[in-house]
C-alpha cells in the first residue's frame, strides 16, 4: 500500500518548550494537538518571519505576544498556544518528546502499534469501498491490486530491476506510478476530463491514491462507481496493449468505449449472459382441454 510511514511517525514527534531558543514558531511541531502552525494559517507567513524562534513571540514581561500572531492564526489556535507556558531563559533547553507515550520516550512498540492501528483503519475503509462498489468482479479485483500499488507500472518494474527506466513511456513526463498511469498521464487525463464533472475536477486530480479510490467508489451514485471502476480498468488495459501488443489501436472515442462496457455490464452482470431478472417474463397459463377424438 502506498503510505508514508515516516511522515506518520513524525506526527508523534513534538518539542517541549522551555527557553524557546532553537525551535521555530511557525515551522516546527510544538503546539499540543496541532501540526506545524504554518500549515494552518489564515494568510501566508512571509519568508522573512517564517524562521522566527518561539522565544521571539514573548513580551518583555514574559507573556505570549499575541500581536505577532494576529491575522495569521484562528482564535482556536491562539487558545491552544495559551495552554503552553511562554518560554523563558531560566527554564533550560527545549527537548523532543514522543507524544504517543505518557513518559514522552520513544518506544518501537508504541510506534508499531500506532502505525498498525492507522494502517488497518485506512485499509479497512478502502477494502469496504472496493468490495461494496457496483461493477464487474474482475474490475473490483483490479481495483484492489491498484489500491495496494501491485500494478506493474514502470516505477514498480524499475524498483524490481525489470527495466532500466521508471519513466512513463506514454508521455515521458515523469515516473510511471499507479496514479500517473491511471490518472495523471496526459492520455488518462484526457479521458477523465471528459467524464468527470467540471466542478469536481480540481479535487479529483489532487487526491492521493487511497482517498481518490475511496471517494469515487463509496459515494451514493452506483452508476458513477461502476463507470469509474470500468474506466480505471480499461485505461490500464489500453496502456498494457500499447506496450505489449503490436499494432494495437486505442478506441477513437474512449468515453464511448467506457460507456459501452458499463451498459453491457448493467445488462449482463458478471455472468456475461443475460441476467435471470431480465429473462423473466409473465405468461398467462391455464388448463386447456386436450384434443379428444371427435
Ligand atoms: Zn505519462
């Protein structure tokens, strides 16, 4: 699964503030319950003040100087800061601590439990959205492989030393990761931009893989979930055929090709045959006198 364990672990690190001399107010993680303050400001923190240390945000009488924070931070964030004792020179050196352990000390066991907990919760949500979405079974299986970054993209093949280049052969614009092959590559983008609502396109193209799958598969719109899954699967098939099947031609109207598969699946279901429900028909039947000798 594409997940950044290092960044998750960094969420557990924080500074305990004493003299506030070597910890940056905006950039470092030091406010309990919050990430770096710069990630949550109402306006851009100018580069000239971005590197200021926490000890610079204290008045001459030793209280927090809120005038330097106003305009940048919400009232709630200011309240969080107010919970911390302002730094002072006689309080000693700042120190790191591990927020997931009451003692503040880092233990591999706590870190493992934290990662396992977060990982399973996320995996569970993606699992549910994939297996409950409407669409052909083979598409659901494919989605599951994609969600776990098991597709043999060039980036994956290069890591396994199956190829010398991780670049996308379709556009040569970057490494061919799962998201690149199936969403961000110019050829995939051209398809998505025709079938995704204009108002949704901004979010659609910036989400990370797991969230992207979950959002598109777990909504209340069954038709969209099926269309999304089938488009995703066809884009991968077309990509493979481009690479490995000599003379392969993509359909001239890809959206129409996707729509045809969606409609066909609606009629035939996974069996590939007309569904029992559609074959059902009503007939009036009754006893009829058998032909007898006249
Ligand atoms: Zn590409």
